[in-house]
C-alpha cells in the first residue's frame, strides 16, 4: 500500500472537491459565486471529532477491496491535527497516520506514518497532494480545505437546479496558478452547493491527466450535533464516459466535541496504537 | 546510412521521446480549454429541473454520477471490538535459481527450485486495562525443498538453519505507569535512525542475513528481550534500554550458496545466558515542525563477529568473537516540500582484529540520504553511507580480517503504485564499495493484492560479485521468487 503521501483526516463535512477547478476561458471571479463559496468554507464542520470510516474500492471489473479506518480530529487554533488508524485489512492493521495540517499556506504540513511491520515512525514529506489517498479515487488534496484565494469562482451557465428535492447552486472553479494545478492534480471543476445548508453534495472535477474526470456525490447527508455530515458518498473516476474505478465512503460512529487531548496527536500515541 | 545510424542512436531515441513527451504535455495543457458541454453530452438526465425562469438551460452534468457497473457492493464487515485479538498470516514462499553452473562432484546443486517454504505467524494482542497491553507472537516455518531434493544434497548446517524454524517473535507487556512514562518489557524490536535502506544508527537488534536481498524487511530484525522505559517531555522523548538477551546476526550457514568459503566457520563464542552481558542504551529523540532529531548512546555487544586466534601454541585455533562496543550516534530528518533529507552519524569504540592483536580501533560512520515524493504515487530514495576506520592499519586488509579503511555503501529505492494501490512495484539497488567493486544486488518486486486477505509477490534478485565477503561468490545466486500470503 502506497502511503508515502500526505494524509489529512477525512473531514466529515468532506471538504473534498470543495474548491475544484473550472473551465478556462470563462470570465474570472464572480463575487456572487465567491460569496457562496465563502459560506461553504465557513460552514461549521465541528471539532474534537471521532469517526469510523469504511472505504470500498471497486475496479472496473467489479473487484472490491475494503479499508476500515478509525479517525480523530482536533482543531488547534487555525490548524487541524488528525490521527487515523487502519483496522482492516489485516496486513495493514494498526498502521497509523498523524498529520498537522497548518492553515498557513506557506508552511508545509507535518506528517508521520507508523508502519507496525517496520516498527518505525517515518516522517513523510510530500507537498504534492495529487496522489491517490489509500488507493481510493480521492487524492490528498481532496481531504484538505483549500484557500479560496487560489481559485476563481463563477456560476455554471445553468446557475441552479434541483437535486434530490434540494435547490443547488452550480459553481465552476478554476485554479489561479499552475502551481495549484500541480499540487491538487485538477484543472477545473463544477460544484453543486445545496442552497439551504451550503454543503457540496455533488462535484465533477477534471484531472490534469487528460481525459480523466471524477464524479463525487453524497448519498446520505445527516445533521449530527447540528453539523451536516456526509455519511455515505461515492466517487467515480472515469476516462471519457467509461468508469475506471469507484470508491464508496461510509462513515459511522461520528461524534463531535469528544474529550480529545493534545497527547493523542503525537508520535507517541501513533506508535502505541488504539 | 546516416538515417540508420540516427535511428539506432540513443540520443535520437531520447529526442523522439522528448518530442512525444512535449507533445503530450501540450495536449494536457490544451485540455484546460476544453468546453464542458461536449463532455456532458450523452449523459442521462437524473435531476429535476427548476421551473422555467430559474432553469433556462438544458444540458446536464448529472447522470455521470450514476454508476453503470452492475457490481454488488459487498456487505459491511463489522469489526467486533474486543480486548483480545488473534492476527497473523500464512505464507508460501518459493524461489528458483537460474544462474548457477553445474556443480562439481560433492557440491550442492543449487540450480532450479531452491525454496518451497510454508510459514505461519500468529500474534495474540490483549488489552489488559487502561493503557496496558500484552502481545504474544511466534513464527514457524518448514521448507520442503530439502526433503524433495534429498538431505544428502545439503550440509547439516544448511538443513539445521533453513529447513525448519520455530521461535518467539515479539512477546511483551507494555503500559504507562505514569502519564509521561511508558514501560515495555519483553522480546521486542526497537528501530533507531532515520534511514530506510542502510543501517548506521539502527544498532539494537541483530539481523537475519542468511539470504541477503531476499529477507522481507519485516523479518530482517531479530527481536531481543529488553526492558524499555520512555519519558516524554515537551517535544522530546528520553528512552532507556536494558537489553538482557544477547543475540547475534544470523549469517549464511556453511554449505549455503551465500556462504563465502569452502570450509566451515570456526566455533562461535556463545553469549552469556545470564544477565551478566546486559546491554545498555539511551535515546533522546525530538519531534518538531519540519524536522526530527535524535541522539543515541549504546554499550552493546557487536552483533557481527570477528575472528580471534585463541591458541597459545604455534597452531592457530580460531573462534568467532563478539566484542563489547561503545556507540554514540545522531540522526536527523528535515522535510522540505516533496523532499526529505536524512542524515546519520555514528562513532564506535572497541573494535579488535586478528592481524593487529590487542590494538583497539574506533570507527566513524556517516550517512546522507534524500527521498523525493513529488511524483504521483511514487517515492524515490537514495542513501549513501561510509564507514571509516580511524587510524587505519594496513594489516587489517589481510586475511582473515579483510577490513578496508573506508567501506562505502549506496542504496537506491524506487516504489510506485498502480491500479489504486492494488499493485506496487519496487526497485532496489544496493552497491557495496565506491563503485560496485565490493559487490552489488538489484531487486525488482511486484506486490499485487488479489483481495483484502491474499497478496502475491513476484520478483527477481540479481547479485554481482565483489572483492570482499559476503559478496565474493554470489554472482551465481540470481533467482526469481514467488510468495503467496494470506493475512487474517
């Protein structure tokens, strides 16, 4: 399992595809679209959170693999600390990841990986976030909130729509620099933002690798302790119109405001395990 | 003719590849200008349009969210929370030697299948109470190739060392007697240092060197019984280690194709079975934003042997001895963007050699390494180490010591995952000597997850002979290997 990449805990609000990119050639920033994205960014995602995640990886032939992860997340000022442990499959059980995700865009995140088979905590250096997250169809940039200043936002020509009985805004995003494209792996995107709660319930993103797109949709969205949480979602990666791979993410035991201490987010804890 | 030469020239091949690459890159850039609409065409509508006036355009980007595959999603697997858990794996490992020459009479024929090994590993983990844990684990293996090929084909040493194995691996009790204190007692593995391929400061556990280049990295270190106490303060951790069990490196057995010679080794001095030889070690480790650092001290028995003449007469009588050494080390990691810098340094005191009798030598070991993770799903690392004997004496070059003043080692590792990490390819090259004059090995392996429990590994390892042991006679040992592992 290739894990030498940035791991940032899975924001339950699943920030993923939050700031995907948009078509070039369209007009630059639209203040109204940006205002909506600011509300998306400002949405309460909760703090001191624990959760269990199940990740089902399905290839184009239907072969399935299952990953189970227990995660912990805590805000530390503007920064976010997160810790996760693999529970399944057996050959990676007790593998742990610790991430300090700094709000300062000029500061590299700190990441450590503990591999029980090697009895070693290894520091991970990877500011590139375009690699697959744990073999899923998400990449590491999907797991982090982005700086809205890195993108231009405009409305798609079809400004709004109704999806599953909810009005959504359809917003296009486009990175303002090549560096952001290289870091995230996406060249453009479309976001479907629910108008009542500002959750991105669907998105399409175009990969830097020509011809590949990713389609994310939330299948189950619930309010837990007043915070909107995606409990079931899927991401389909396509080449043209053909599915290449699919990931289903399910969350369980999502709890906020838990009694998480600073000592949990340390390499000491990483090595001790759950 | 010129055209023909050009076609065959590596430069022109490179140029063609460059042009193709640039062209392809141009296509990538051009994709940024693709209009969305054509991409959206052909998708079925699955959303409900807003009333007229709110929704005045009809193209749709909704149905791409639908999954046209017919696969049934597997049921959720409930993991039962328990204070006890038994994990492990069963593994079948095989190897085929393809480079050996026809043996002479009386020699082992190493050609063809050289390993048909079944292995079972069991691990019991128990949570005793808050923050106290217990682990009991063991491993057993049987290699059927010796029975199949006939025991007469092999030396007794080979059969004793490779046919069957049964031993305790990690077996310990661990807990926190105080909030800033961790205690761990039992057979365990402690890894020091920041490097991943070469060992400069990772000195506490002996190694299994019976099959260089073939041993899985998780099996490389041999656990030893020790008491470990860690105190945490701020960003620092001070660890104390009392290593009660003295184990030595496991070397190739006499008669194996990795054994560097035609005669059996001298007898090895057995370690003290009591606590009289207990080793001591200290580690001070700091973890900071962007970098980590550690300082080490150890008073330990050398896991590697030296040869000593223990005879008082004219006829030499050799034995393998393990000296008590003092070790001082430091290790540093610095992360910068996609780069990880690794550096280690060590100073050893207490080496003795046959040719210099009672003279005691020191050694300075240095390592520098770089790791790059900026390519998608790929990591490349390069490490270079040098071990320098202080006040080197030219007599050390002679048999049986065969020690050089500067012993250089380099390792290059490339790991790339494919197919959403179902497949991982690793290339590892280790060179001994400043070129590869002291030997080298290259290993290519492919790990494929058949499903969550089954994994298959295939690979090839190739050796180049060198001037010094253990690479003097290994050039024929190239082999392909196939492992099948079931984890539970």
